[in-house]
C-alpha cells in the first residue's frame, strides 16, 4: 500500500515545482533584458537625426542608470521589468521616425533617377555620370536620359565590391548589358544609403534608421572605375544565368522599385534592407522561387557570391575558387581607368581565359 501524502509533503512538492519553473523563467528574463539593453544602448548611441554627442550622452546616462538601479535596488527582476518597459517605449518612439526624400543630400545623390516603363522598352531619366578629378574628388555630376529596348537586353552581371576592412562586408550591384558598342549599354543599379552632406557610412548606425535607401542608376563605369580610383577594394563581376524573359522581368521589377522609392522613401538597414536583401527580393519576385533575404550570406554581402554560386545563379561550370579567380576584375580595372570603353575592356579578360 502507498502511504497517502500529507499536507506538508504536498506543499513541499508544490514549492519545489514552482522553483523549477521560476528558475528558467528568471534566467530567460535576464537574457531577454541583456539583449534588449544592448539594443537600447545602441538605439540611444546611434539615435537618428540628433548630434552624435547627444546620443553618446544619452547612452552613457542609460548605462550609469542601469548600474545604479542594479546596485541600489534589491529586486533585480523588478528592475529588469522596468528596463524592458523603458526600452519598449524607446523602440516605439524610434519606429515613429519617418524617412524622407527632402534633406541636404550630397551632390552625386541629390537627383533621383526614374523610369517610364512601356511594354517593350524603358525610358530612364537622370542616369548618373560622375566625373572625378585626379585626386578622386567629384568635379562634375551629369545626368542623361536614354531609352532601352527590352529585346536588346543580353545579360545580367552580379557585381561584388569586397571592402578591405572585413571580409564579411561588401557592396553588391547589378549591371544590365544591352547590345551595342558604347559603354552606355552597361546600365548599373546600385542600392545604397542616400548620404546627407558630411555623412559617411558605417554599418552600426545603419541598423538604427540613420540612412535612407536609394537606387543609384548609372553607367557601369561610374560604379566600378570611380570606386577603384578611391579605394583598394576587390571587385568581382559574375555573369548571371537567366533567360530573356527573366532578364527583362528583373529590369522592370528594379525600375518599379526605384520609382516607388521616389514617392515612398524607406530607411536603409544594414541587416534587413541592404543592397543584397533587395536584390534577393527582386529575384524572389520575378522567379517564383524563395531565397531567404535573411540568410547569413545575404545579410553579410561579403559571402553573397557563395550563395549565388550554390543556387546555380552564376553562369559557370568552374569551381568556386576558379570562378572567383576568373571574374576578379580590380587588378585589370586599375589599368583601364583611362580607357574609353572601360566595361568592354574588363570583360575582354573573361573571353581570353
């Protein structure tokens, strides 16, 4: 016979059970508070549209206030709840900040490109042409309009500019190659931050709504050659495997989004709304397939060519290493900076290899 449990034993079992439940909950609360605190500190430090010293002061004040609360108040868990409430209110206010197209933009981003899309052609207005002096500084910004026939679209190229500071960081862009002889047949979409005067890019502020998103439309020469003059970054240019219908659909889809941003601005986000996220979303939209915009190789564009290679998007039968070696263009590009047909010149090496 099993002896019946008395009231004292039942109470002891209940107490132990509650402790077992409350232990993980408290641990989870502490972890959640730590992650939220890091977010809140960054939000204050990189607060958009306020002077940097104010954001730094607020972040330091938040740090000191947190330390003071944890030291002076014995109920740690109640303190955690107050911290979470503060960060929730802070985040709600941050989400109310709206992007704008009306700011003091740098000279080469002050004019937005637009597209008039027809059944068989697209007329692009304000295609950018930036002229640099020998010091690599902007001497003049010109714009021109041109109509491209969709039937003349021969190939799409996927460009990767790998920054020298960190392998995982890069900038990606797409070039649409049309039939013809001149270099203006290479039309490039570069998805970037839209910089205000005196503003430079850094990935951390880019997480906290510090930059608007912009589609820069230019000749490919302006995208690659001008950056080669200013940096020592490595450039790769890969041919994309796509049929005529897919190529045209991709161009039209990017043109529509470019137009949309002219009327409905968005914030750039280093992780969720960067150059490669947007290219992947265009791919998903026109292909019917799904590639997550949040996979590691997309959120960290330095690995984006590995993702494209693994998905079979790059038109090559080479191994990944051999492919990178073949389509590595910056070494040759430096020698072609003064050549009129720059884009045709850098592609000549692909045919010769």
